[in-house]
C-alpha cells in the first residue's frame, strides 16, 4: 500500500504565500504521478495540478496557473505545492494523491488552507 501525509496548511491573508508538502511511503511503482486536488465546502473536488515523476512534466488547472508551482524531492518521494498570490477563493481542503495505472487510487487525509480577505 501507499501512505500519503500532507502538511503545511494554515491561515494566510490574501496575496500571501503558502507551501504544502506531501510525503509518500510504502510500496513503489515503476511509473507514477503525484497530484493535488482541493475541495471547498459545498463544491465538487477540483483538480489543481500534478507532476509526472519520470518526466518531471507538470499540469495545472487554469484557475491556478501562474500562481501555483509543483515541485518534487525525488530522494524523499515528496511533492510540494507552492502557492502564491493567494485569493479567498483558494480556501479549501487540499488533498495529495498518487496516480498509477491510469487512476488516482491513493489519497492523503487533506490539509486545510484558509485565505482571509
């Protein structure tokens, strides 16, 4: 199995920055991606971005492109979500996930990000 532990959430004022971390442990896979999702109260879960571990290529949702950056520490199997120019609408629970064999099948517990205006 795979375990994912998120950290770094908290309260930040609009325009500020925050960095989330997600550390993965457990079984390894030959190829995989790690991604970020978020869910605000009363809304659907939303894709934020992900990174392909072998190619280092990244994808971002249009709502965060240019403000959020995904990076990794390959030796630690850790992915980071650097969030800048935060807006109140970024307030949500942020989840880390692992995609393997075509699906996001492993999920972290989530970490709360609250952006005040």
